[in-house]
């Protein structure tokens, strides 16, 4: 099975949420520019941004593709429960 890269996973998660990138940015306080860079694959978010994005999408950060989790370091140890 091909491992999904973050931007693919993020586009799919955003589509399922029925939010726009701008709505997610507003909900999470992550800049619109950053959200669109993550969607396009030109940037990979750090652990704090992933946790915020997951909280905004109302999904568990452990659903982030494994390769990206390894690249992001300590993401697996962070909880989206503390992010509003």
C-alpha cells in the first residue's frame, strides 16, 4: 500500500470536514497562507500546527500518515484535546 503524503491526507481530511481552507484557518488560528501551502504540498506543518489542524478538523492526530509523523518528531506525544 502506498504511503500517503501529508498534503494528500490533509486535502482528503479537509474535504471530509466540509470546511474551506479559510474556515479551517479561522477556526485554528493557523494563517490562511500556511493552510494553503500545506494543502499544496509546498510546506509541511510542524507538530504544533498539525495538532491545531487536527483539532479544527475534529480528528485524532494519530491519523496523520506515519511517514509524516516520523518527520514531524514528537507529534504522536501531543494531544489535540488541549487545542480549541
